[in-house]
């Protein structure tokens, strides 16, 4: 049977996969996008750019882009928080890798993992907050001008990754920093009263 770190290891891998999908959204993978609108024949927006469907062209893959006055470069630059959260999740996985299926108590990596998972959650939550602000504002403006616009799958993938990282960060933080049972008591010990 696996040790107590295995579930957090698996959840962090799941969050990493979700964050990688969000990071490599449009223009890399056009099936994953934050917002789709029918302006100019159809536009899909991602982390590193957007694609025009009618012309079948995409912007260059760069950090920060602008689409008219609705979506501005300073806000899309903050979307770099998704790749940062992915890197922090990867570091957390590397910290837990040696002990994921170990029965021995290794107290030292859990504190480091708690900080890495907390910072990964904060990065993902910050990216999700900016994403919701930018694309909800753009969608509202587009609807006011008579265009259709809808959220894409990357919004919900980012939400799922943020929720998983919150659970992992709370579990790691409560288990190591607040003095929870995580890794503190041998499983074979039974108290009879």
C-alpha cells in the first residue's frame, strides 16, 4: 500500500496536466481556448495569443497580446501565471517523487511541498482571477455590440486545476505546518483503552 504522500502526488500530477493544457491553449492547440466570439468571422483567445478562424491564421506565440481595445496587453501578460503554476506543480511532484510510495516517514520534503503547493495555488488562482476579469469584460462588451461570445474549455480546465491545487495546498499545509497527523504517527500503532 502506498504512503500518505501518494494521494497528494497523484492530485498534483492531475493539476499539472490541467495546467499544461491551459498553458498550451490557442494558438498552440486550437481546441482549448478561453473565449470564442463571432467577431471578424470567429476569434479564439488563449494564453499566448489568438486565432482568427475565417482566415485560419493565428498571432505569433508571445507573452502578452492585444485585441482591439477589449483585451489589452497588460492583462494578457499576467496569464504567465498559468505556466508558473505548472512549473511549481512540477517541482512539487519532484519533491514528492522519492517518497510517493514509501512507508518510511520523511518529514523534510513535506514542508517544502507545502510551500510549493501553496505558491502553485496562488499562481493558478491569480491567473484564473485575471482570466475571468479579462474575458468576462470582453464578453460583456461583445454582447453589448451584438456579437456572440462564449467561454471555452480552458476557463473550466483552469478552474479545475485551481480547485485541485487548493485541496492539495490545504492538505499539505494542514498536515505539515499546523501539526496534523500527516506523517506523524505510525499506521501500525493501535491504542486500546
